[in-house]
C-alpha cells in the first residue's frame, strides 16, 4: 500500500493532529504487508509527516518512508546523511522532460496517481497542496483529511 501526504508548507502541528496521523498510520501498518509512505520533502507538513512515519517505523518492519523529489540535483554529503536518516529511499519520478517551473505540480500528480490513500492537511483553496488534493479527488482517491475545516479562500 502507498500512502501519500498532501499539505501546506506553513502547517503548524498540534498534539491532536499528530495523534490522529499516528493512529491512521498505525492502523494501516498493522494490517498491510508493506506500507510505503511518500513525502514531498517541502514545507512543514511534509517534515511533520516524515517524522510521524519514522515514529511508526520504530514499531513496524513493514513501513518505509520515501522522499519523492521533483528535481534531480546533486546532494552534498551532509545532506545525503540527513536524508538517509529520515528517508529509506529517494525516488525521482519520470519528470526529465517537464520544465522546472512545472516539476512540483507534475511530481504531485505522479504521487497522487501512485497513491492508494492520501492523507491531507490543506487549509487553502489555492496553491500546490490544494491543486494536488483536487487532482486526487478527481482520481477518486481515498482521502483522510486531518483538518476538519474546509480550505479557506
């Protein structure tokens, strides 16, 4: 099973939201043979999601945290060590022919296409997270919204 995270860069974690996310992840980790969690690696929500996945990984051998990158860039040694401590794998989707200004949008669509489940915290109706969420909705993906308030305009 693949879980993809979708949320705003200015996300602010609370203990309630963390508990909800850990509960969702725990329930899937208990019932699935493998659980791959795809994180975008940008902004507060992506960092929060990766931290939560790593908490769950401490109790389950079947959970993997993957960074899905929009750009093929060389990474310095200290960044590689950091990435390897957070992510089990770094995946670059087939975006070679996508202009750089559309790379994140196309990466997000690729992530949504791969997803069995989307876990979101989208609080605006504009921006990349909102576009990704609408795309996932059009694709009839199962979505767990961590926020109970509709996105703001």
